């Protein structure tokens, strides 16, 4: 039985960037790819309740709760370069977006 081990750098090359589900209307994450600071934005009818940032292994890096804002900034400039997964909660809708920090 062979076991294949992927490093974070190998995983980065196979992950796409951008929205994965498209469930939250008007959800945008920009700039993506980013140097670390980026904006999460929705339309005013579907405000953001919380954003969870996870690394490619699924570890929670940051959790940000907000008071029904349509826009918020997240700063990952103090974290290693790589791909991160955002879990965005808006009402009872959850959407996921991949973000690349270079």
C-alpha cells in the first residue's frame, strides 16, 4: 500500500481561487490573490454575520464576528503565504471562498 503525502506548497497548486458555492448573493472577495489584506463584501440585502479563516489543513486561523455589515476587511499579512479557506456566514447561508496570499 502506497501513501502519498502532499506538502502545503503542492496543495496550493491544485486549489482554485474564488467562490466555491455561490450561495450568498453578491459575495465578493478582493483582491484575490492578495498580499494579505482583502475585503469580503456582499450586497446590502445579505449582510455578513461572521467570517472564519482556515488554513489548507482545516485549522481555524481567525474568526471574525460582525454586526451585519455588507463589507469587512481581513488582514492575513502576518500569516504564511499560501491558500486559505474562508467560511462566510450570512443569515442562515454559509458560503466558502478560497483566498491565495502571496
